[in-house]
């Protein structure tokens, strides 16, 4: 199972790396992330020789969108998880170590953010700041960091009472040294495990915001948005209910496999890092 | 225990203050003119923007505006939701029962399937059924609800015409809005039964099958995994060996002894899951055009219908905090070793 996860992510990584080779941007294109349009007909066209995955409404090429969308997906996943884990470790670690009023304020803040239905808060943030991929990433980060912060704080609280920390303090180690050399390395693993397990969920949340039409402008290579383009076509044409199956099936399967890859990989990471599960 | 519960109850209004204050500070990113234009419906009135800003105090600092809103809430007035086209309190009364019915219809299958297959997985560890149910669970966990929803709609609505989206069909719509139809409970399925409208009942249930199936598939994984790992832990304990050694039937060992103890984390997790569903499942409700709290909340957020967002989030954050309290208390009730509040 974990092998499947590794191969899925390796596959997507190579697609992302080889995007310019697999789907060369048309000559004269300024932005490789904008999907080329073949005409402006409103009806999607099923897969053909010219468009191996078919086209969406307004004739955006799905194959091109899938290939370049891989880069977008990695960027969103890594950036959101990276920034929220960094924020969580920093704030949660400081709160757990220093305690006192800063700890109290931070924990109440996380209570509040966690009490929000996260998609609604994210939608408010994106709507206020204006639609766009950067704002989607900002919003998803804003709703994700509190769970890491709480986890980190809890671990720091228990690690800082251990004997080796007391011993090091008795030897005259500074706070910074205690935190960086002793406490953080011994308390960061649970956060990393949760981070690797939540990678898939974060991709889904970001795609959901794009699906709601809050992401990048139409035509940008972004999977969630390509699925949103399929919403009007699920009924097919008269006599052929599955006439436009490719518009939902192809981007849907792509997101599914990407998330599945991260989830299987996350399981593997947990098995390696968490000895209690063995 | 009582002291603990009371302390947590006091905490509830604090979180609600925080949630609304946070929303208000998000809105400060918008200029006063933009916020004023949200109140103006007719483009010809845009010239009177200054008057609107004056009337609603939109240029005042955030805490003052927040205070004004709190004063309004204290009078029992939650405002008017532009997306729902009705006052917020009425909108909650209209949308919450729909979400509640959907929750009931999806929660019990999730609970049953999750626990049943979790136990099977643990008992037959590393056998075919274990691999199979874990694989199905992780695929469900990896599938975005909007993808699954669209595919289900394509098959069961587009092709087979079995389960349409929305809340009910046109005939049912006319029926429930006619004077002959009495709304006893507000829950449409129950009301249909009480009014002896069988075909309307079937119609309403039919509209809930697809969203409920979507929720089942995407949420069952967590419950299944927790049941499995908790069950595995219990099965490896000494008392299970004792029970087996004294010749007890394997079924009795598994279901009477081990399961009773393994269910503790399952109970707390499922209470969180239940309230999570009750707070509105935003994307699933949106895909199926199901008029519940989640769809309303996200529509209000997209159109910056401020009273609407405040109403929807107040409700779901209230549910969230109560769910945490309930799950903590359940934990203490189920497991006598845990004493909350340190007494």
C-alpha cells in the first residue's frame, strides 16, 4: 500500500517536472499555466486525437490542464502545509515553553478558529481579499495552523518537564538552546506525522474553494476549477446521458489519485515515525 | 464533574464572542464604501452611500461596530439575511431541520458500517476482509465530496433518473406549501408521515439518498480506523486471554468483552462526527443543491451577506463547542478511570 503511495507521488512529481515536455505551451503563450483554448464553442468535446482528454466548456484542453495543474497542486499542498506547520511549531512551541498570558491568548485564538466551520471562514477570507489562488492558499493556511499549534504546544509541555531538559538547564543552557537543541527535536514528530496525514485533506479543501469559484481565473491550470467547469454538464445530452463524462471524470480521478497518494504516503510516514503503531 | 461541565458551559459564550469578533475583523479589510454598498439593493441609490455609512456607523472603529451588532443581538434581532431572503432567525429555522434530517439519515449508516467493518477488520487482521475494508475506507477518505457527488448525480440522476438533487420535487413543493399540510415538527419526513402523505415522504427521502451516500462514503474511514485500532489493542490484552482460556465462545469474547471496552474512543469520535454533520456539510449540500445550513453559510459568505454568515457560524460554532463538551463528558461516563476536572 505504501509502495502504491510512493509511486503515485513519484508519478505526479515527474509529471510536474516534465510539464514543458509533456504539454508544451503553444508558441506565443506568455503564461504556461493558462490553458490553450481551441475555439470558443460552449459545449465540451469528448477525447479525440487532437485532445487526448477532451475539452471542457469554452474548449479548454483537459490534458494540458491536468499536466500543468500538477504543478499548481504541488505548489498549493507544499506551501500551505509548510507555512501552517512552521506557524504551528513556532507559535505552539513558544506558547508551550513560555506559558503564561501569551499561551492563554494563543490557545483561546486556536479555540476560536477551530470552532469555525473551516470552509465558511476560508470563503469569507477569500471573498474579502478577492478571488485568486494566492488568497485561497492564504485562507487555507489561516484555518489549518491552529491544529498544529495545539499539538506542538501539548508535546512541548510534556517534553519540557523531562529530566534531560532540567539537566541541560542546570548546566546553564540558554532558553534558545533548550528550545532548539532539546525540546523541538523531541516534540516535533507528532506534528510531522499529522502534517503528512493532512496533506491530502488540504489539497481537497483548496480544490473545494476553487470548485466554489473562488480560485484562479477561468482557464488557469487548476484541477478544482476544471471540475467546477464540469458542473453544468453532468446531465449529458438528450439520448446520451454520459456524453460529457470526461469533464468530471478526468479531473476527478486526477485529484483522487493525487490525494490517495499523499494519504498512503502519510500512513507510511506514521508507521516509520510512530513506534506505538507497530 | 458538575463543576467541570459548568466551567465548560461558561466557556461557550466566550467562544461565540471570539468567533463573531474574528469575523468582524476579517470584514475590516473592506472599505466602508464597499460594506455600505452591501446594504444598497438598487443601483440608483448608490449616490446615497454616505447616508448608509452614517446610518450603520460603518466608519466607526471595529470594536464600536461590533458593540452595535452585539446590542442588536441582545434585543433578539440577528438581522436580515440577503441570501436567504428572510430574517436570520427564520432562516435558521428553515435550514436547520433539513440539515438535521440529512444528518440522521447519514449518521446511523456511518456508525453501523464503521463499527461493524472496523470490528471485522480487527478480528480478521491481515485477512482479505481487513485489506478490503481498509482499502475502501482510504479511497473514500481520498475522494473529494464534490467529485463523488457529481459522479453520483451523473449516474443516478442523469442516467437512471432515480435520485434528483434539491430538497423535493415540484408536486411536493406545492403540497407542503398548501394550507392542507400541517407543519407539526418542522422535519419534513416526519410531517409527511403525520399528514399521511406517503408519496411526498418517499419523494423527500429520495432527495436525501445521494447526499447521505456521499457522506457515508467519505466519512466512514475515520470511524472504521479508530474502531479497528482500538479493537486490536483490546484484543491483545490479558482479560481477553483469560476469557478465551476459561473456554468462552469466541463471539462472546469479541462482542461482550473486547468491544465494550473498544467502543470508548468510538463513542467520543462519533459524537464529534454527529455534530460535525449537524453544523452543515458545506460542499456536499452545495453539490446536491440541498437547502441546509452549510449551503446557506457558504452562499452568504460568497455574497458577503454579513448577517447570514454571522448566523450560520454562530449556530455551527455553538454546536461545535457543545459537541466537545458532550464528548468529554461521554468519555468520563464510559470510562470510570477518567475523572474530568481533577476531583
